[in-house]
C-alpha cells in the first residue's frame, strides 16, 4: 500500500522546529531594523514552505533538484544583495508609514504609481514624493487610505487587516470536466510575469512538465528589465513565445496555445484577460482535464479581484509585518515574501489538481498564501542571541545561525525573448 501523500495540514518536517528552519532559510535575516537583530516572529512561514516543498516533490514523483522550500523565500534578495531595512522593504519600493490610526504599507513599484499620488492624497506633490506621502497619510486612519488607494489602482494595505477581508490562500472551482488520466509531461502554458507565477511554472518544470512562456510582443514580462540572473533562475528551461496580442492573429494564436495546454498559469486581474477575449471558465468548459491557475493579489472575488498587490504589501495585509515586529513597531518580513509563498503554494495545488483529473480553476492569492503560511503552528520558545559577531537562534536545545539569503543555481540561461515563436507555432 502506497504511503499517503503529505498535506499542508502537517507542514513541519519531523525534528526541525520552525524557528530553526526560519534561521536557516535566509529570509529571517531580512526581518527587522537595519541596526537591530533579525526578528523571528514569522517562523511558522518556514515550516509551511518546507512542508509545501516536500509535498510538491512527492506529487511530482521525484525529488525536485535543489528544492529547499524555506530557502526559496530569499532568492531574489540573494541575487540583488538586499538586506533588512525595517520599515522600508528590502527592495525599496514599499514603505510602512504611520497614519492617524495604524500603519500603512504603500508600494510604489511602478513609475505610473507616482502619477496617481495627487489624486490619492488630494494635494499637489511638488517635492520629494515619499516625504509628501508620509506627511499626508498621518491625517487619516490607515483604512481610509487603503479604500481610496485601491479604487485608484495603488498597491496599499493596512498592517491590521480584518481576517474576513482576506481571501483564502487557495480556492478551487470545479467548473470544468475532470478527465482522470496520467500525464507524464503536462504542457504548462505560462502567461504570468514577475515572480510568483514564473516560480510556480519553474517548479512544475523541474518536476517534469514542459513549460512554454508566452508573452506579449509589446508588453513582455517586466522581470526582463531586472536582474538577469534572477530572470534566468525563474525562466531557464522554458520555451519562449512572443505574440502580438494587439492583432487578431496574435490573440488567435494565444487561444490555440490555451486549447492544447494541460495547465494554464496567469497572474492578471480577470478583466485584463477578458479584454483579450480570454475567459478562464469558458476555456475550462471546452477542454476536459484543463487546470487553470490564477494568481491574484487578493483573490478573484469582487471587490478583491480589482485590487492591485505586490509581494511586500500583500504580506503586510496578511499580518506578517505585525508578526515580525513589536506592538506599535511593524517591520517588513523578508523581501516581497508573499510572491515566493504564493508561487510555491500554486505549484503544489497544480500538482494536486492534475492528480485529481483537472477540470478546475485554481485561485491562489498572494495575501492568502502569506496568511496561511503565518500559522497556525505553535512554536516552542526561542531566543535570538549574538555570538562572535553573528546572530543565532536557540530553540529546544537546538541552535542554528541566522544565515544570509541564498539562491539556487540557474539551470542555464533563459531563452531569448520570442526565440521559439516560429519553431513552436500553435
């Protein structure tokens, strides 16, 4: 009789307390103030990441090479040389600011976000933008700024978010027809960008899937403009197809890719794909066994479906900044940590769906994955100590150094943009 597959209900590997996993992950060292010790309050995250990685390996039928779930959480920081900065995210685009009531995470990750500031703050921004934002948000409670910001398309979140405002980590809608069959090398069509989606498909590829990265000719994955080593890490081994989605022929080609896929992974707000004539539910109705994975900021349900989110602010919404700080002093928990958590969680759920025959829409939210990873795991007492110039975690007689972030070696270089468009026509 085969051993039962592990589930996320028991994520902590035997003999490895969560604080020890957290110290070794490389992510703990990114939590806390720059001139203070690293914070261990979000240690449960490491245990969940380890459990999800273990389940992914078992469901893939083999050990995924080099897959250390907790270490995935600090890979971008390792590639970019990032460090903990307290109320400024390691990447620098997001800040935690005090308001008239509570703290507010403001993520200005896109150049266009700065153009929205006058409408959001209801005042001109004629000097250094962050100074104006910090000064103005003190005039009203955090929830007021969140409401206004989300209407305008800004990625904002309050540190104390009511639990019922967050979507679950995963919602599975069996709106298609399951087709129980063994797909040894499922075809994954990757329409996602940046971090969470590409990590999901890269992990699926390491587990044996064939992955085709399909991008818009005019709006390629924004991560191509970032660190080449990090892009290679997430996208090496994928075929690269570029389509002119402004043209009828390009949109038709995209629909053909969807028609032959076993798995589609996208990370867009639902209305963005519908504007291209793509509807997840319609695709599921037409193709038995299809698994459609939608990675969103806060879930596909309204009004959450229209809220913009990135890894740092989604983690704040999930409570990780509060858990990583002290009362009245929240700090960022690692680097955009909701992204790798959602990517890993989505890969696990995709393998589950394939095992069950597909025919479903899998909705994985950044904030939900972060909230799920935060608990509930009752950890043993721990202490962060400094010894010989380094920080250590001591827990239940075990001791581990707080390790710096590290990244897996890339499996080669990512294919040049659109290199396989002609050789893999669809």
